[in-house]
């Protein structure tokens, strides 16, 4: 098993790297991996059963993530497109493919499965392409997403029906079996949604209070698998239970963190699932039925384009919009592969038909990026009218563009958000404290529960379109991790980092912070401003001095004179100490140029003449008797530098 797993991972990595050069989906790469290593080609694998068993959990986690997207508010907001165009498209496509399958002399169970498989479109591919092209929130994008969401809902129905139609001698008891299955489904929905409504929020609240990522992730896995086990116990699909578990939590403010926590498991296990599907491809079948395969691909894509366009036109969408959406949804989707796997499990499809359907999915998904990219040109060619298809429009509620993200909702975060709200600037807040999030949401704040250093959470918060991100918590390691993620996801976004001291200031700047604001230094500047103002210094001059200090990045504030009572622990000695050295007549550096000397680990912060006048260090400035040289560095280096300056050592000066 281990050798098979290593082989799968190696081939999967290579396939993803190679096929990405052709801008093909990872799903295609995983299917190709399974095809290459499967029994029809290299036949390198021995643990097919174990791989399929692990892959089943990929479907479970995928359906859980899907359930998290089905919040009641989202369904209500999209009800016209979802239950209008979505219903018409799914029912129309299903009917067309079912009738065509019947004409090809398939039995009704096979026709049903073929219709289910080909009706599905790829949510993952379409959403990513439209998002990359900034078309997701256009009218065409919203319409495509609504249809995809209804297709996902239809999958839940198919998951209930497929085990029923697979039973032998079904004809006499079909209605009874279907009725029993729906009663079980309604019971499962009622139980799980009730648990999700009244018990799970309290459960995850307590888990969140522990501030342990491991416990929260384990809790998420437990809830997902428990729901899957419950529906399996009722004789229904595990995937149905996982979907209902996601729906249970879709309305909670934990859903983004849950989605982020489950994603690594989902991605890895789904990769295993698609690899296992790829092993079903039979090279001999594809070789002998190449013409038939391309005919199926062309027929499916044309049929889906026309049925989708017709469904949109019935709901009074524009002709150009309808055709563009039809082109975008013409491929077979990842749920089609899931249904093929279920059909093979229940022996509803033979190996030849399964291979042809999987190959149809691979080819159609490979063609999708090109078709979507040139959909506007295709539309204009067919309809003879010029229109800017997929024009970017106003964002949907909950979606952001050119906004500000506040990471942390403590005192600083709350003050910042109050000022942003007063200026009507769009912003959202991320915080890990469940009690604070709960109370803030009750108060109407735009806040989500989640760890801002997680890539998935940042993507949900719209980091790719944000204009500014503010880190308000004082945690150097988390801030560095967050900056690393930010620079990968959106290198152009400006980032402000708040710290209590100037510990790690340079490291934060190098990591990508636009500006670092240490509280202790800003507090010092505010105190200085009040002192100067009360001493009669004009306000304008005070502001000029403060701005000068800030422009030099607090250069004169970064040092610190340590005393006998200063803490000596390593955590406190993060600011390098300052030390003043008075040059005597015996000093070895008298009449030498200041800039000539390079003291290892030591910085000359300032130079004052004997009378107290500060000298700006330049190439012409020399050391004189009585000069006060202010040094900054580690304690041992300061002592060494003092000896060199005063001529108490024979070590070289440079």
C-alpha cells in the first residue's frame, strides 16, 4: 500500500506540474495519473480496493464543503435564478440525455445514470475561471453560479435515488422503495438540521474557546464523519450526511474556519478519488471507440449549450447572456465522476460505458478554459452583435472589492473599524475569539470567525481584491506567517502592522509590511508633542519634527539606555542598548574621519561635541577630544568598541 501511495503522489505531482503548463485543471492531472498507472496501461498499482476506500472519504469531505455554501440567505437571494433557470436547465438537460440514451438501446437504469452524469457541470473549474477573469459577479457569472448550485442540489437527490434503482427486481416495488428512501431522507434532514441549529453552535463555541487548532480540526472531522455514518446507518449515502452536516453549519459564523480546516483533507482525498476514477479508463476501449468518443463529447457540449441557453431565455435573460452561460456550462463536472463511481459500485454501468463517460469528462473539461475565454467572441460571431460580455458589475452582498481587512478585533481593531465606518469605507474583520465574534455580530459588526494567517480564510475575506490589510494583534510569529501568505496571494496590497515594541520591526518590513507602527514609539512621539506644545513650541514646528522622526523610521527612538533595574531576560533585551563613550586625549581615533570606521555589530547613532552641539555625521567629520559618541549594539560589542575608541586595546580599528 505504501509503495502504491508513493507512486501515486510522485505521478500526481509530475502530472499537475506538466498539465498546468497547458492551463489544465488539477482534476484532469489526477485522472491522467490514474489512467497511466491503472490496469489498462502501466498497471503499477496493487491496492486498488484500499485506494477506492480512502477515495470515498474525499467525496464525503467535498459534500461537506458544498453544504457549507448553502446558507439560507444565499438561497433566498438567488431564488429566481436558482429555482428558475437552474430547475429548467437541469430538468431539460436530464430529459434530453435520457431520451438520447433510450434511443441507443440502453435500459432505463443506464439511461438514468448517463443523464445524471452528463447533466452535471464543473463548479470548481467554472468558478475559478470566471473569478480569474473578474466575471464572477457579472450577470452571466451570477447566472452560471446559480445553475451550478442547483446542479449541486440535484446531486443530493441523485445520491438518494441511485442505491434504490440498483436493487434487483425493482420494477414491482419502485414507488415503495423510493417513498421509503424519501422518508428516511426527510428524517435525516430533520434530525441533522435540528442538531445543527441548537447543539453544534454551542459545541464549536466551546471548542473555539480552547484556542487549539488541533482540537477545532478534530471536532470538524468528527462532526462530518458522524453525520456521514448516521445517513449510512439509515441506508442512505454517506455523502448525503456530509452535505447535511455542512448545511447545519452554513448559517454559523464558524463556517469559514470550518471550510479552511477541512480543505487540506478534502483536497488530498479528492485527489485520491479522481486518481481512482482514472484507473477505470480502459485504453483499449478508447482506442477502439475514438470516433464515438468525440461524437459523444461534441453532442453533449452542443446539447448542454442549447438547453442552458433555452432555460435562460425562458426566464427572460438576454440572448447574449444566455448563450455565453450555455458555453461556460457545456462540460461535464466533477460530480459526474462521483456518479460514475457510484454507478460502478452498484454495477449500473459496464466498463466500456464508464470509460467513455470519464473520457468525455476529461476532454470537455480540458476544452472549457478556451471556450470560456473566447465565449464573447463566439457569441458575437453567432449573433452578429457586439457586446461587452461578462462586464464587471456591482459586487454581491458579502463580496468585497477594493476594501480593507482588519485582522484582530481587540481594542486597536475596534478603534480602527469605528473610524472606517464613520468614513463609509468598506471593510471586514477577522478574529479568533468566539465570544468576541458572537458579541460583535450581535452588535451588527461585519466580522467573521477565522485565523487570518490561514490562506483559505484570507481568500474568503477577499484578499485578492483588497486595497489594505491591517494586522492589529501583537504576535510577531503570526504576523510573519500572515505576511508570507499575503505576499503570495496579493503582492500589491498595502499592509499595516501594529506592534507594542519595535521588536522585529526590520524583519516585518523585509517580510512585506508597508509600514510598522510600534505603540511604544508612537506613544513617545505623542508625549514629545505634548511636552513641546506646553513648552511654547509652535504646533507647525512640532508636526514637522514628528514627521521627520517618522520618515527616518524612528531612527533616534530605536535605542534604549538600560539601567540596573532593567529586566535582563532574553525576551526583554530585544532592543539593542545604547552606550555613550567620551573621547579623551589618549583616544586612538582622535582627528580620524568618523565614516572611516566600521565597528562590527555597532552603529554610531550620534556624535556630540564637547559643548553639547550635535554634529551631522558626514565624510568630512573627524573625532575630537571631548566628543560624546553614542553607540548602539550588543553589550559585548559595545564594550569592545569602547576599548577601541579609548585606545585600551591593540585590535585594529577597522
